[in-house]
C-alpha cells in the first residue's frame, strides 16, 4: 500500500502525487470521480465515459461544443491542439 501525504490548499485543491498518477495510469484530461464511503474514506477513480467515443462524436457536435465556449477558452483550445498536432508531425518536442 502506497501512502503519500498532501496538504489541502485554501481553495480545497490538492494535486494527485506523480507516483500515484503513474502507478494508477492517470493522464492529462482524464475524467475522475470521487466517491465518499461510509467510513469517510474517499475513492478516486478514473472514469471511462464511453466505449467508442470517436464513433458517437461528429464534426458538427465538436463545432457546436466549441462555439458554446468562451472566446478565451476557444483560443487556448486552439493553441493546445496546435501544439499536439505539431508534436505528432515531429516538428515540435514537448517535454
């Protein structure tokens, strides 16, 4: 059993420790659920929202979702996607 202590920040935030993320397979943009058990322990679990997400989301759905986002978030999304695309093309190294 691995136990790592962290201090809860003033806004109620805590970072999942790197070792826990690696061992459990947590990755950037994973959906995480929190379940409060009867003994006040908390189960943190990576969730899978669908079995084949690519087949149920089409271009129109994505465009509608993006158009509903604030302009600042749209800009950041474009930047993030551009970096990821460039990294896949071998033109950018992200560390």
